[in-house]
C-alpha cells in the first residue's frame, strides 16, 4: 500500500513525534489514526512535491525547519514523473474543487502511484474523494477502522526512547 499525506496530516504527525500535539484537538481522531497506521501497520508515508512546497510556506521559522527536516529525512518524496499530465489532472480537478493546492496534491499522488491520500479536509474529501480512479482520498480514521486490527496487537514500529511518543500511551491499541 502506498499512502500519500497532505500537508495537514504531515503537520499533525510531526507535532505528535515532537511532543507538540494536544490530543484534545478537534483533529485528534485523525491524528491518532495517522500515528496508529504508521506504527502498527508499518506503513511508509509519501509526500508530494506540492505538500513539501506548502511546508516551505510555514511562517514560523522553527516549525518550517522541523517540517522540512522531518519530511526529508523520514519520508519519501518522489520526483514527478509526468509534470504535464500532473498539470492537466490538477486542472481537471479544479473544475470540481476550488482548492488548487489540494488539486495539485491529488494529481501528484496519482503520478507517484499512491493508492490512498490521507486528508482530514472535509471539502477536499467531499469534492474529490471519489473522483480519481487511481487514488482514494480518505480520512486516516476511516482507513484505520477498515483494517480491523485486533486490540493488543504489537506495533510493527516502536518509537525510540528519545521520541515523545515512547513516553505516552494514547496511541496504544
């Protein structure tokens, strides 16, 4: 399974791994599912060029730097294979959805061969969730629930002792 992240999911995951996530946030269910998919299923996440560009636009210098360092060192961004096709697909998507960045991220996810694009942007999912015949846009919680992993399963990946996730239990299944 090849799973791509939009920039909002990337931000949540980074905040969780750096101890900056408040689990009481309105996005807590999605963030928890992101962490569980990553740790319990051992899924590698992919980040599109556009999602990385969005990270470069973060105004807070420290937050921007940790996004870029984390994304570049931990996840695989893939160079676009067919930029002209990506542009054309993004244009097609923009006739249905007003978020040009979202349209670009979905087109790039198709290009990289992703099966799923994780997002918790309701409008993005509603407008384009079933429009691509190659990439499904899903909330992380929707995917996590579909896996139906038995409680008590041992995670495939265990956070290192230096990772803030190692000292908390909220993500344990």
